[in-house]
């Protein structure tokens, strides 16, 4: 009789193990933060949140070499109720100011947007250019904007001759 008791106990433990493991996994998943709710830059540029309503998205410079002409790419978004001027000011080189209408997202360097040419990009492809991004509302932050070249086909199309 003593032989069957350990088998029954073992079977009972195995039957309980699966529901306990499943309940534990669900409890852990419920406590985990939802990372897709975190803002991020899904491409090669940087994201700058100036306020809850005003941000720069995927900012980058594209050039063939340091000191050569190039372009700025990205988007500027203004979900506020008023027009906002956004200034991108590299520590060295040319500043760019663009007005974004209330409730609009303005593409930079894409069809239907604005083209922003830079006479002399102050960094080589592969480097990061320190810059201050600010809005006419008085908000500003310092970021490092990446410099890319035409290695990737989507950027080779925007390189200046």
C-alpha cells in the first residue's frame, strides 16, 4: 500500500504544476510594463520631445563627407492649438528654423514636405553632431543628431551633387 501513495502524490503534484505555472506567468505578464507605449525612434534618426504636443522625429543629417553640403531629414510634429517655430541649432554650423502649423506634422526632406539643405555639415558620416532643439514656446533640449551618407539606398537619393 505504501507504493501507491507516492505515485498518487506525484500525479497530484504534476496535475497542479501546470495551472500554477500558467497562473504565475499571467501574473508576471500583467505586472510587466508595456514597452510599445514608450516613444522611440524607429529609424536612424533621433526623437526630441520638447513638450507633450511638440516634438521632432527621426532627425538626421545626410552628407558625403564632413564639411560638404548635405540635407536634414526627419519630421516636426505640433499637436498643440497654436503654430510653433522649431529651431535646430548644431553647436557648430548652420541653424534651421521651421514653423509648424497647429495640429500638423511637417516632413523634412520627403515628398510633400520641406527640403532643408545644409551648406556645410559639421560632422563626418558615422558621427553625431551635438545640437540644441528648441521651440518658440521656450522649451529646448540638447541632443546628438546622427550624420549618415549614401550607403543605404534611401539616403543616396537625397544626397546633394
